[in-house]
C-alpha cells in the first residue's frame, strides 16, 4: 500500500523540484519512507486537474456521486486492517486506536453517500410581493483541504467525502509526519470510480507557501483546515484575500466535569475514553478533569488503577494499548507539562517518567492536586496525561470549565439529567458528551465555538460547508 509520490490528475508524480522528505516510525525512530515534496508548479498542475475534473463531477446527478462514495465505503471497509497498519506505522497509535480510526474514516464515505442525495432546497412565496423564493445549494468550487497528523485517515475523509458529495474537486495537503495513509487511499478512490483530477494529494515540506499559493488561486473557493489554532489563524488571514469559505477545526482544551451524583463506573469509563482514545493525541481529549471533592479520592484511585493497567509499546503489537507519541517534540512537550505541574504542586499518582531507549514513548500518567496556574490546565496536553482538579460548587466549576479561549468539547457526568442538561447548555462548547467520553460520529455536526473553529464537519451541516446557497426570485 505504500505510495510515496504526489498524486495529481490520477497519476503518481515526483515533485517539480525533485525534493523528498522522510517519514519516521515513532515506535522505532526508523525512516519508513521518503515522500515527494510538492512545490508551486505541482500545486498549479493539481489546480488545473481539479478544475477540469470538477466540470464533469458537479454536473453528475447526486445519485451518481452517491454511488461512488458508497463504493468507497465498501472498499475501505474491506481493507480496514491494511489502513490501520499503515496508520500505526506512520503515526504510532496502537492497533485498536488505528482500527477505530480506519472504521470512523470509512464511515464518512457511507454517511456522505447518503447525504449526497439530500441537498434540500426550499420554495416559498414572498409575503409581500407574492414572488416565489426558490432556494437551492450549488457546489462551492475547488476546495483546499489541510489535515493534521493525529488522524491521518479520518481527518481527510471527513473533508473529502462531503466535498465530493457536494460536487467539488479537492486538493489535499496531508501532515508531513503522516502523508502515507492519504496517499494509500487514492487507488481505492480510483477503484470506487472517482475520476482523475477530482482528488489530488500534495504532501510538502513547504506547507505554508504551498497552501498560501493554492488559496490565492481564483478558482479556489473553500479552505477546510484541521489543526492547531495558530495555523488556523494564519489560514484565515490568507483566506480573507479572496474571501474564501473557511471551515476550521482547531485546537481544544476539553473539561470533564464529574458531579457529586455521577455514577462512578460511568465517569471512569467515560474519562478513560475521553483521555486515552488516540493516547490523548486528540482535539477532543479530556484536558482538565474537575471532580467533585466528595468523589475525588475514589475517582483518582480508580482512574490511576485503569491508567497503570494499560500496556505501552509498539502499536503493531495487538496486545499494546498505548503506542508512542508521534515525534520527539510532542513527547518532550508532554514531559514538560508534567514537570511544570509538579513544580507548581501537583502530585504524580502514576506514570510521569518517560522511558529511555528508542521510540517516543510516554507512560499513561495521572496528576492530582493540579493548580489552576499549571500550563497543562491552559494548553492542550496532547498526550496520555490526566490532570485532576477538585471543586465543591457548581457555579465555580462552570466558570472554570468555560475559562479558556477554546470551545470544542466538554464532558459532564451526572445521574441527574435535568441538572446535567442545564449545565450542558451553560458550557460554551460546540459539543458536550453527557455520561459519554466520545462525541465523534459521522452523523453528528462536529465542531467548536470560540477559538476552536468555524463550521461543522459530519452531520447534515458537513456537506453545506462545500456548497453555496442560491436564491432565485421567480414569478410565473
Ligand atoms: P498543525 O496546525 O501544526 O498542522 C496541521 C496541518 O497544517 C499540517 O498538514 C501542517 O503541515 C499544515 N501547516 C502547518 N503550517 C502551515 C501553514 N503556515 N500554512 C498551511 N498549512 C500549514 O497541527 P498538528 O500538529 O498537525 O495537529 C494537532 C492540532 O490539530 C491540535 O491543536 C489539535 O487540537 C488539532 N486538531 C483539531 C481537530 C478538530 O477537529 N478540531 C481534529 C484534530 C486535530
């Protein structure tokens, strides 16, 4: 499955300047591939191919587009193991996490095959003039998609599938740490019937210049980005020049609120999932865990026991629960968060020491008594560290949970549904998990408020990010 060249107009090509860059296995620190690096001339070739392919694709019936997406889901579902293996090799995540991602990634093709035929319109009579107000949605135009390394498959398919359903052609720039999975998807899309030029993949060492160039081409109308808030801001500024439609899935700082009436088993299970899915390398990862003071001791003990029981190792070993982090700088950042919290008074309940040797490993770690001033309370940890704080007052915990510029996802655990729903509504987050540690679902609108982003992926909203609304005022 290993493709290492650029994918433009349905063909594998070397980059215009012949440059390449290495992809490293985080478990062994060995180079596993040398990948072609796209330059400006490659971007221009991809733009030309996309423009040509979109003419025909946008004119096809929604049903015809739907069938291709459905076929992509079928094909990918038959190859989950292969995709999962590749994801583990380039990203490091454990096999179970990689299988979860591959399944989730494939599901976007099925969901948007179903949505492709549901681009609803509307016809009403204008109240005053009596003219007909006809509203329909058109494909927005070429889209540039930029994705992160933490979900090499799913963050791509979550954009490609709705774009194709809407009738758009795309150029995708995968993260430089993990370009192989997206490249491996291309033969599958070809087999599903995606025409040449409709989906182009441009890994690059010069992401900034490349994406900026594509965003300034007048044929491009959408920029859809998943990644850090700081890069998102840069892209938003660039998008302003051509007033592109932006879809931004940015960083998070998810609070978990465990109320005094929570079911302990549910709260532990949900917190483990919210914290350890993808070994904490997720924008949705539990970052701040607020436990009511009456439960704190029991909760901390049980969470530490669960975390300590996880097996750390090379993610290709199916008995491993926690693989290595993606690279040395991510591991070192996690270690620095722990050191900072401890220096400020936090207690290490388990983990907390990176092993030596090969691989970017960091053990599942629980910190209690974490002070508000700790860096890990204010920044994304992006690793397997659970930072526990306590609270006694509901108003106080809502205020603390909302005290961040992020607003992606929050989690609430309580057996009192009325009270819990009241709290959910007061949390300034695009998504809330109530007695659940997992909110991601292709059928739901995924996205954040505040500096966690703009727009939604998945659900009914996801396809509209790639469409423009047109209104025709008609008389007859
Ligand atoms: P990143 O912002 O560093 O990189 C994301 C992508 O942008 C990569 O493809 C990278 O090569 C590219 N890039 C970097 N600089 C660029 C520039 N100047 N112009 C254009 N492209 C550029 O993020 P990352 O480290 O790959 O991923 C981790 C971040 O992603 C975290 O902050 C996480 O919260 C966020 N994330 C958000 C979601 C979400 O749905 N909200 C999902 C996954 C990850």
